[in-house]
């Protein structure tokens, strides 16, 4: 092979491997401008989830760039025609210690940094499930019932009873007050579903036979998508809902209106 | 070298196969096998079956191009059943406009800003886009110029196109194929590919019978009844709420379901009327059947059940009276106990029968030939609405196509032995009693064993 051809091949191979980290990093750098990034966060704890995501993303990004850089350099360096033959070597305690200990330390670091967020979102329910939290919510605002393939929202009657005749039921549309800690009781009537509101950074599986408490505090009014994030059958793709965050007074008015509508005499149908 | 060529060829073939919009097979209407089998003459004549399919295509079009045939008199009267939007009330039209405004917010904002290049093609509504493109082709540079057909400007006219969008039957047929076909089937026979796996089975529209309406006298459903099913879904069945679509899309679906139901009814009636020597009785007879079917749907609105007054409160007296009616046998009370059982859990003796073919006991069958269980009232879960008025309507008019009969006006015997017809007040008593079964199932069960001894001895 001519020297020029070898040189061009080496350049092409190195550039090919270089394209991976360059394109990968470019995707992330331009993601926000292209609308590929996360939807707006509107929940009280969403910021902590995003912080954890960013933390892990940075750790992964640095490792990725360094590894890819090393790979490109090796491709370039050892494709030289005059480079020495590969040498077989077996075992290096030093190297093994490093590549075991460094990831292990990173994992321990991640495990400790996420504990506060996990406890806040999944353990410290606002009804005082964890004793050192002040009791801010006495009862669930609503029961979220997942079934193949829709969401139903059941609001208790004035006494907080979910069994009574005055329970308000809503299909698809879930109304909640803004700036209020909302506790919901998540249930499923058939298979596994997952209650996922991207704008709240909230995702929780619904398990048949279990009543799982879920809480959130939405800080901005608006309507957000609610989707099922657990493949639950052939109609999974159509299992959607909408969560409407309303000002406190509008929420109260909606609920009062829905209660009155229960006792309609049918003239508006 | 040849190996590289093969690799390149495979890669090219793979890329070529990756189409973002795969071609869909063209849907075709399927004949109603059950209706045809019931008429021996028709079942034996493939020619007549072809004629029937041809007549239906003439009257209702194909799944690709659906549409009602307009009779000459309709054209004179300017009546057109293909224009679903003509039937909307003012409030419905306002709601439709608000919903379209949200659905086409980007397009409308672009038009209002005068930037027509920024108007993106909506993800659905191909008919709307065609009309829009045709209109834009004629639009002057200055959108503030007066539009000839109206008093407003061109800008208003373009906005109105989006705001007042109501899908054509053809556009809806495509939407039906995407969302409904896999359960309800191309002709609405409830025989789509997922149907065998569902319980209860998807509705077969073809007999024109719909279980859940606000109507009495087994009337055909109104547009509003179908809309409510699309919006709320049917609880604890595979029919979900379709609220994630715009009002316009749902109105279109309701119109299309109506078309399929009318087509199915016409098919059944024509199949029934066919005789070997007379055929289908000529074009006139076919048109007569067509008009008869459409007319029956027109009259639906006269049958809405509305209670004149406020929903009465559930007093202990009403609950006691309701329980008496619930447990009373035929001719004495409302006879609910015969199917729903003394505790309302759906274990009454009339709910089951012996299958003549197998000799085994099973639940009785409904209009569509599926076994049907009486509702377990102790669970407090109702298929279609838990408002008192919803239960009132179920009891008042029964449930179409099922063994649940109409109760209004049936004969009952008072505690003092006098006979009278079951009236609206009695229905409220029943509604409250039935609701009490669902609210506190345990208490009622206890209550029932004590109150039911007499009843049990009577058997």
C-alpha cells in the first residue's frame, strides 16, 4: 500500500471514531434549543430530580469524552505502519483495582446524593407517614384508578369517604389545586400501570391490589399530560389523561360544581 | 468486492423498507353473515348477496368514501345527512370552536400574525388542509382585504376555516380505522382483531341497538348519547374515554358510528325482506327501507327521560320502600331480585338458564348472543354514570338489547293489597336502595339476611 493511501485510511478511521463523541456531545449541547430537552418543571421537587439528572449526566459525559478521546488516540497512534506488534499481557492488579474502585466510589456517591430526593418524593408523604415531617395533608385529595386503558379520578365526599354516593368521578381530566401538597391514592384494577406526569418529574407504578400513596405540589397553573409509563397491553399507547392545575378558588368551584352535577335531573343531557 | 456489493445492497433494501407511513390495506365492508344466514333464499344466492352489498354501497358508500345517498326530495329541501355540523346547537358549536382553537392554536396564531408560511400542516384533518390550501391559493397579499362571500376579511375567513373545522365523513373514516377499527371492525360489527380477547365484547352497531342512552322506548341514540360514550368511556370495559381528541374529531366519530349503525340496520332489514321470486323488491323498496331506518334515528330526541323536579333525598322511608320493590316478585314488586339476587350481587335465578345445545347452565344471552351477567350492585360500579339520574334512566327504560326490562308502568301491589302502576317516585326509591347496596355492601348484606327470611321461605 502506498504511504498516502495508508495515511488517508488512518485519518478516515480516526475521524469515524471521533464523530461519535462529537455528535454525542453536540446532541446534548443543542438539545434545549431544538426542543429535545425536558419539558418545563412545575412541581416543588422537580428541581431536585433535575439536579440529580444533571449530576449523573455530567459524570457520564466526562467519562464518555475521556474514553472516546482515548479510543481515537489509540486508533490514530497504533495504526501507524511502523508501530510495534501488539503484546499479549495477562492480569494487572493495579488496573483492576482502579477500574473497580472508581466506579464503586461513583456509585456510592450517587447513592448518597439521591437519598434526600428519594425520601422527599417517595417516603415523606404529606400525611405524616414519616413522623418527623409536619402533617400538612390529612387525607388523599383523590383516588387515581388505572385500568386498561384509561385513568379515572375519584374525589371523596365531604367527609373524605371514597365509598359514598357523593364521590365525584372524572374520566381523563384530573383537576388539582395549585401550590398545595396533593396526596393521591394510586390503584390499579387489572395489571401494572405507571402514573407519569413529565412536568412534575413524577413516575410511580400502579400495582393491582395495592393502594400506593403519591404526592406532588404543582407550582404553576396549566394543563399537563398524564401518561401511562408501563406497557400494560395492546392499548397502552392510548392510555392518556390530562392534569389541570387550577388556582385554589377555581378548583373549589369545579369540585362544588361537579358535586351539584351529581344530582342533576337530566335536563341538560 | 462482490461481498461489499451484497452488503451495500442489503443496507439499501433495509433503508428502502423503512417508510414512515406504511401503506394501509384498503378497508372493505364485511357482509353481516348472521343476517344473511337467517334468510335461506339469500344464503343460497351469491348474486343476491352481491346485490345487497351493491345497494348498501349506493346508500352508504365504502369505508374509504362513506356518505349517505341523498334522495331527490332531500336535495330540494336542502337536507343533507352528510353535513353533521348542521345539527350542532349554538352551545355545541361554541364548544367546538373553543376546542379547535386549542387544537390549531399554532396555525391560528400564524394566520393572525399574517405569516402564512408559518402555518404548519396539522397532524390530522387532511380535508381541512386541502380546503386551506385551495383558499390560500386565491388569497390576496393583503389579508385585510374583504372576503367576497362574507363581510369579514380574508384573515377572518382563514381563521374561521380552522376554528369551525368539522371533519368530513371521509376524514373520520380514516380516524375510525386508526382508533376504533381494531375492536369494532370495518362495518361496526364488533368483530375487529382485538375483539375476541375482550370481555365484555365491543358493541356490534349493526342492529342499531345501543345499551347506554338517556332515552326511553328503546329509541335509537341521539348524537349526544354517542358523544357521551366517547367522552366518558364505558367504565370497567375496554372502551376508554376519548377526550384526548378534539371535539371536532369526536363529533365526526359519533357521526360515523351513526352511519355504520344505519347501514347495518338497513342491511338486516333488506336481508330479511329478500325473497327468491321477488328479489329485494326494486329500488323503490330499498329506498323505503333506507328512509324508514333514517327516520327512526331522527325521532330519537323525543324520548329523552328527564325527571320533572329535583332528585329526592334518600330517606329511610324511601330506602325501605325501595327494598320492598327490589325484593318483590313479578306482579308485586319490580322483580329486581329475580336476576340481581336478594343481596344485589347478581345471583338471581333468572340470570341463568340451561343451554339447549350443551345442557349446561350458563348466564342468559343478550341481543348480540353473548352471555351477560346481571350487574353486581354491591360493588357500586356502574357502567355508564353513577349519578342518580343515570340509574333512574336505567331502571325507567331498561337497558337496550339486554334482559334488563323497562320498569316504568309495570304493575305492582301496594302493602295494603291495592294494585297500581310503578311510577317515577317508585323508581327513585329503587335508585336510592340500589345505591345503598353499593355504598355499604356489608351492612346491607347483614340487613338482608334478616329481612329476607320471609322471602326465602316463600320459595
